C-alpha cells in the first residue's frame, strides 16, 4: 500500500439516541418533554451524546495530523465508494462495525470505542486517544488484523446478500414461514418462525439467544433444573463453517421438525420459499437490508469468499 500523505481516512459516525429523538420531535425541549412524560430522564441521552461527540472530536483532531479526512454518516455507507487505499475509522458501536465490514474490500478498519464505561465493545479495541499511534502503524503496514468470515446468500434470480453476523430467513410479519430446507442430502418441508444462519462472529449473539431459549424450554419440560443452557462450540471469527437454527418449528401432517440445527461447511444450506408474499432474507439484524424471498425463490447460503478485516 502507498504512503500516508496520498491516502484518505474515511470516518464513519452514527446518530446518538438524542439526535434521533430530536429528529422525531424537532427540538430537544420537545424531546425532553416526551421522555419525561413517559417517566424517563433526558439527562441520560444528553450525557451519552456529549460523550460520543467528544470522542468523535478527539478522533478527528488526531486523524487530521496525518492526511485528509472525510466524514460520512452510517446511512451513506451502502452507497459510498471506498477507495482501495482508504483507511476506514468507525466510531462505535459494535453493530456499526458489522454494518461497515461487508462494504469494504481489504481496506484496513480501525474501530473506536467512544464510551468504554458503558459500551463493552467486543469489536471496538481502541480509544480515541490511541488513534495517533494506531494510524501511524496502519499507514506503515505494521498493524495486525483479524480475519472475519462472512456468510453469503445467493438467490436463483441472481440477487446476493452478505452477512457478517447472521441471516434471518422468514416472514416480515409474526406469522409462520413456510419453506423447504435442504442440507447434506437431507430435505424437509417446514413451518416455523424462521431460520437463523450464523457466522463465527455472530455465534455469540442471536444464535446464542435462540439456543439458550430452546435449552431452557427443554429443561423445564423435563423438570431438569440442573440444565442451564445448551452448550455448542463457539466458532472462531475466521471459521470456515456456519450454524443454522430453526426457530419454533411446527410439526404437522405436511411439515417436519427434525432438521432444526446443524453446521454448514462444504455444502451450502438450500432454502426454497413456499411463501406467497412477505418472505424475506435480511442480514445482521437490519430489516431494511433484505432480499425478497417469495414462492419459487431458492437461496443458497454458505461461507462467503469475501472476508472482513479488523485492525488490532
């Protein structure tokens, strides 16, 4: 990669909860009145916003010492054209890092935790005060990176979608999804609340919640108070396999409930929609980032060839 002066640093920020409230109610005073009327305290929102702005301001001050800096909001990321030599800085939360990773192509990503006292930040290893030394190392290609595997969904109509954490396959509404599940030579028609397909990075999130809930129900049904959760191995972030889990499968005369959990490695998971409308596949918990998945559409879900890279 080229030297620092001819490279651009792209900083990605997000709106605070206070900003979102003001956007909804037009002014901070009106937002405060609403929060107070609902029994809350606007002070928490104000403090959080001030902490974020201070972290962002310090980050910009340190980054501008090196080269030109461009700031974009998270909403612009899907349509933003990153240069191949850009250095990308994300000012947290974890979800913002996940959303950005799938739009990069080998550019280094530096993730900043703007509020370490309130944000654990699994994917946010740095503080704003550390940026000078971190960026200096990155510009000299001296900083290690963690490889992160993604999942890929390919439809038979040519559409594709990437996920860093997980895919949800199901219905937009809270009604049962109908589909045929195919994996490893097995095939089953199912009716359920949807299918979760998780990467190694995402296995500690939504998938973990699904498995914990399922194990808790099973343990209660057996009156087994010693069983606190279902234990599965936690894949590494760069693992070459995925997990799938079917939520609340319903066995009937025409639907089965045997293929409810498994690993996807060499062969993709195939899902064939039997939903006349409102079928969707969305990634990383963002319902706006979806593919329509209605009757006749088949999805192949597998480990993506593309990888994400997080600077450490």
